[in-house]
């Protein structure tokens, strides 16, 4: 059994750790509220640009943008993996990367080649260790997502799709459900289809300046950038929520450990006192 000195040192160490985790929990709670506000504020713009893109894509049937054309065969896949730059957020990154790895192996089993774009340091490091073909990456994007830091990374993937370097573009990120639940998802980004581009009830007529091709290209690129920005914002909200929950669990575990160590310390000290009294009584009886 360790002595009282070792137990006191252990209790002091755990108390210091508890102070750190408690402070990190409070910081994460503050950042979480701000991240959730940014995520919600980005949604109206995303919805509006989606409506505009849907109307414009159906208003000019003689020109079909490459983002809207479904390709019959898929020989190469592009995937944008959005993770965090920092750790200490529970199983947030682990759950997403496990899902990406399973899908990655499925694509490889089907004979498809994969190009990867990484946003976030954790995903970038994981894909490097995996030996994936990384065509672009963005790390250290901070606590506030800024589109100008992402545009170059995104453009590489969009240009690759337009130039037929790959036939399908996917996006993997952690969707924010609520403070206690975050859901890793992999969604198809290109070609635009299904629920992303609903058919409008009425088709508007447009006058294009300079021409439909240029305008559609700009609108659809802004729309894709808005989708990716929203995914990054949701991933950041999920990160702060997961970190707050993880730090609260660590603080609770530290308090439990301190209580257990204090009990062991008291028992050890009581045993030492009892032993000393026994020695004194035994010595007095011998005299």
C-alpha cells in the first residue's frame, strides 16, 4: 500500500488536473454558444442561395451545368473530410474517421480511385498515415470559419470535378443535432441532385448578363461553397459541444478519484496512528 506522502501527492496532482478540465469545460461552453449562433446565422443564406440556384438551373434548359449532369459510371471519387484541428473532444473525430475509413475501403473494393481534400488537422494527419492521395488541405482555420481560408482548398476539388478528374464529389463532416448528440455523415455534394436541388414550383424567366453559362457557373459555385461553409460551421459547433461534454466527464471523474484517494489516505493515516498507539502501549506494558 502506498504511503501517505505518495497519496497526498496523487491527490494534489488530480486536483490540478480537475482545475484544468473545469476551466476547459467553461471555455468550451462559451465557444459552443458562439459556434451555434454562427451555424444558425449561416442557414438563411444557404437556403436563399439554394432557391436561387434551383430556379436558375431549371430556367435555362438548353444549358446544363457540369454540376447538374449525372454521370453513369464512377471511376474516381473525390471526398472532402472535415475534422477538428485540436483534440480533447471525445470520440468526435474518431467516429467520423471510422465512417470515412469504412467507405474508403468500400470504394477501393469497387475499383474506384479516391482523391481526398482535408479540412482540419486531425483528418489531414489520419489521411497521411493512411497513404491516401491528398490533393488539397486547409488546417489551423481557428474557432471562427472564414470562407477566404477555404476557397482555395474547395476550388481544387470543384475544378477537378469540372475537368473530369473524378466523377463524384462527397463530403464527410459531423452534423450538429444538439448539445449531447453529434452525428457523423457522408453526403454526396456533386452532382447536385435529390433533396439538395428541389424542383421549384414555378419556373422563372431570366435575362442573363453576360451569358447563362457564366452566371450559372458563379451561382452554383457560390452554392457549393455555402454548403461546405455550413458543414464546417456545424462541425465546429459539434466540436465545442463534444469538448464541453468530455471535459465535464473528466472533471466528474477527477472528483470521484479525489474522493476515493482521500478515503484511502484517511484509512492509511488511521492505520498508522493505530500502529503507533499499539507500539506505545506495548512498550509501556513491557516496562
